[in-house]
C-alpha cells in the first residue's frame, strides 16, 4: 500500500516538473510584490516613464 501512495506522489511531482519545464505550469506565488508601474492606481507616479514591457 505504501508503494502505491509513494508512486502516486512521485507521479504528481514528475507531472509538475515536466509541466514547469515545458512552460505549461507556472510556478508563481500569489503573494509576490506587484510591479507598481503596472498598477493603474499608480499611473500618476509613472507619467514620464515609458510603459512597462508586456
């Protein structure tokens, strides 16, 4: 039974790694600091700067 559970966990980890390497899964955090230059509420602070790259 332990082998089955370990196999399922390993399969899920392999799927995440393959997805990350192929670009299908993004490994980002929801708690990252946002770029203020892209925030529309901060647009007045960056009036003279060129627009951020997409």
